[in-house]
């Protein structure tokens, strides 16, 4: 499991009205990926590798955002299937959700195991005013010094690929990582 597999799954879920078939261990593999990225970030932090740590944290952020989108889409499809009474390609975790939803739709009594832990609901999400871009979130121009393959940013957009000598506009967080590795330089453009 990696970010590319998650992105491909998200594209597949978005492009089809049906549930994409998943391995039975999909959710456990995702948990392992998250654990590995967190351990990599911690290990890099302990070694003082700030650039590597930021890369791990950026990958962690991207993986979590991709997974949230995948889960949202799959849950919408599972609800539709439960309302329609149709069975889909579910993982074991999704079968439990489907069974509960189906029982709810049929107005049957839902029996949950006695040993089910008490669930605390998170605080309600409040909507915020749209953010006004700050100087730190503005894109800037950079010259790329070496060939670089495509990069996925924290905004879920792909940047590149770049050839040595390319002039490009990048978000600061990506550019900062590239400059730390001495593969890009910021360009000052005076109007």
C-alpha cells in the first residue's frame, strides 16, 4: 500500500457508480502505511533530518486526506446499496456497516455486541470564513536546477515533471523542500 495506490483507488471510486473491489486487508494495510509514515517521521526527527521528516509528514497528510475521501465516497455508495437492498463488494468492516444500515432501513432492531466500546462523538465542526491567502501561502517562481519527476503536493495537485533550467511557480512548502535539497532556487520577478 502506498500513496499511488490510494490515489488510483480514489480515481476508481470517483469514476464508477459501483464499489471498487478491495482486498480484505485494505483497511489494515492503510493502518500499517500510516504507522510506517509516522515512525519514519519520528526516526527522521530523532536523527535531525528535518527535510526527510517534513517529507514523511507531507506523505502522511496526503495519505490521510486521500483515505478520508475514499471512505466518504464508499460510505455514500454503501448507504445507497443499503437503501436499495443490494449487496456490493464489501470488506468485512463495510459488511458490518451495511448490515446496520440495512437493519435501520428495514426498521429492524439492531443488536450490537455487548463488548462494543463506548464511542465519544467529536465536537461539531463549525464552518470557518474562507481563508484569505497570506504571504506564506502564495505561490512563487523558482528555477529548477536538476531534472525532477512529478511531485504531489499537500494540496493534492501534481507538479512537474521538471527539466533542469525550467522556470515554474510552486507552493512555498514544496519549494522550500526543493531549495533545502539544492535542486531549485527562488527567482525574484520585478514588474
